[in-house]
C-alpha cells in the first residue's frame, strides 16, 4: 500500500548539480538536515577522501560501488543509497574538502 507524504524530507531530494543548494532557504532547517546527514554518513567521509586520493577522480556511481566493496567493518556501508552519498558529497563540496566538475569528484587541491 502507498501512503501520501505530508512533508518532503530534504535529504531525499536529488539534484543533478550537487552544488545546487537552492532548496535550503531556512538556515535552521538546513543545519538540522546537515547534522542528520553527517550523523548517518559522516563516518564514511575518510573513506571517500582515501578513495579520491588513491584513484584521482571518480563519479558518484563508482564511489558508491567502491564504498560498498571496501567498507566491511563497522559502521557498515551496506544499505546506504547513492542519494545519501550525494548528500554527504554536497556537504564535503560546501566545506571545500572535495571538488566536483562534470559529475566527477576529486580531492580539493591544497593552495
């Protein structure tokens, strides 16, 4: 059976342009959504940095598949979606830890 959604969960919004944060109008709500994403996906941030360090540039699909293969300990990556990874990557781009160009992610160059 289906149920009608009474509200939209911002973490489930998928955008082709990861840097597009136009849906975040209320800073209080966006900070709560960001905190929730970081609590759920934050443990994988170092894995993402490591993969981008070793492999150079990767698409989100390739990153997602590599995380599913290489993250075997706790917390397990199993069951995480590509949309959840996109939300984490969006936060990492905003914090200038990674850069995205034409859908490919890479490490932020040191200046």
